[in-house]
C-alpha cells in the first residue's frame, strides 16, 4: 500500500456499498456526482459492489465483492452472513482509501460497511498523524448521503419501536464519523429535526442537498413536435402507485379519448404488474395505455420530448429522479405529495394528495386544456433543479 502523499492532491472517492452499478446510474447520483467532481478538477475513483455499466474512461472504477444475496437460511444466519459481508467490504474499501489517500470521501447510504470503513480509516489516519513530525496534514472530508423517504421517517417517528431506536442510534454514530450527513429533501430534514433524544448528536451535521440532473440542455415545452401523450416513468412496483394513475387517466380519457398514457420503467414486481394490467383491461384502456418497458439514454429522452405532460402519483418516494428528468426535458408535472412533492408546488408543478384520483384527473385535464399553462409551468419548474456539476461544487464547499 502506497504511503506517499501529494500535498496538492485533489482526489475524491465515491463509495457505493453493496451495489450494482448499471448504465442508468451515470445519470443518477453515483455517476452524476463523480462526473461533477471530475469537471471541477478532482481525480475521481468510483467504488461499487459490481459494475454492470459501460465504464467512463475519465473515472477510475473499482469493483468490490458484489451485492449481498439472502438465501433460504434462517434470519439469524442471514444476519451473520450480512455482517461478515459488510466487514469484508469495509476492509477492501479501506485498503483503497489508504492507497489513494483522497481529500474527500462521499458514501452513498448509511450501511454497516459505511460505518466500518470510515471508522477504520479514521483510526488509521490518527495513527499515521502520531508518527508524523509535521502534524499539519490536510483536513479530509467524510460525507454520507441518505437516500431516505420523508414519509418513512414520519412513520418511524410515529411508531418509536426497536427499529426507530436502532435507526437513530446509527444516525447518531454517523455524526461522530462523518463531517456532513446529506438528505435529499427539506421534508426529510424537517422530519429528522423533530425533537428526540438523539437529535443533539446529528442535527449539526445534517444538510439538504437535492439530487440533480446530468445537464440543463432544456427543451422548453413549446408544444411543437410534442404529442398528445401523458408520460410516467418509474419502476413497476407498488411504491409508484400506477393504479392511481390509470384510474385517473380513465376519467381523462372519457373527455380526451385521443390522448395516450405511456408508462416507462422495468417490471420490478410481477404480481403488481399483473394487477395493473387487469385494471387497464377492466377499464377498456388497452389501446390507450402502453407499458413501454425499461429505456435508457436517447430512447428515454425521446419519450420525454414526445410527451406533453408528466404524471407520477407515487405512494412514497425519496427524491424521485424521474421528476428532475421531466423538468429537465421541459414537461409540466402532475405529481403526488410523496417524497416531498410539495416542494415543487412553489415552482408551478401541480401537486395532489396521495391516492386522490379525482384531483389527479382534474389536474391532468387542466393541463390538457391549457397549452399556455403547460409552457409556463415547464419554464418556472427549471428553478427547482440543479445539475450534478452544481451539486458537486456544493458538496466540495460544505
């Protein structure tokens, strides 16, 4: 392991424990933040469990030991296996930290591996500093990002069970290891800021930095070249509430039968997919509702640019990257309150209560009937998002 250190070293490591990195993640937080730091002059290393994407020549990528898989053993056996997996992953990560000696480490998710790796590395640095004659070593920054749903925190705070206790103990421990703890929404920050016995430990470390988008080459909705399409993008699962959207669209379709609903995303829950297919069939919408499947890159861009309205009526969300993508592609949005959806209201997006089919349908029809409003909203919404380049600069300066 290398012990030489360049004092002018601007190096950053992004560590995503227990992960599989796909092509789509170059546009999301892991890839976006890495590319953003590269643009502001850092040498960047991306550490993931497994790399299933095309590599970027400008970013050094290191794979660890894949993603943990539960087996048919008992819960206790799986827990022991999971702890061993995290310890091995943390040790492998620490070896890379020691070799590269980064000035910034950003870790995605607060896992056992996150905690173990930073704890071990900080102990190593303390021992190294004791050996140095010149103790004025460069200050390193350790940052962890919490991809956490504010509604989940709300339920956690309400129940105050063993899971609540463990979650806040872990967060408090993180406050001693990390310089900053990032949450993606103001709503998540507000929920974590509520009074509890652990608040005083972590509150000063907590900051809000939203997710971003890869660029702002925006095509404002000029209604030219766009089709009579309502677009929704998300994994096909219970979380995304597609049955609310389909039932809302049925009401829209009674008046505007020439409009189409297109749903883009991988099928993550087969049983749920069969349920919503049955809803489409029972409402006789087979010719108007299309499940497009998983798309990436230019094919996904084309869906955004062809549509006139974006609609996502999730039950719960963390940040919801599809909302940022819709804004970046110039689409006015109808979204639920999930995942701090209310944040977008001040930028013109139409925000409806979770599961409210009537209000959702009326909001969609309001946009269908008013082209000028669609254009106005698509423009004002731009203030709601940042690029990953901008977010990298914010993280660099905190």
